[in-house]
């Protein structure tokens, strides 16, 4: 795995940690946005109701 040193540099281990932290923050932000959309948007609530209404949707 020496190719990563050429791409990122000598601090590949530190860069990997930073990339991981940034990706986790993005994932958490998208999850929170999704929950807010479902809770406060009429279309979001409708989509959740439709999904739970059909048992086949839950099993797939």
C-alpha cells in the first residue's frame, strides 16, 4: 500500500482519520435532515405512512 503515500503524503494515517471524521459528520447531518423532513414535511409524513401501511414494503 505504498501508493497511498504518493497520493496523500507521509501523513496518510492522519489523513485517513480526518476523512473518516468528515464522512461521519456528513452522515449524521444527512440523517438529521432526513428525520426533520419526515417530521415536519407533509409529503415526508405521507411517505412514512404509506411505507408502514403495506406490510410487504417492510419485508422487502
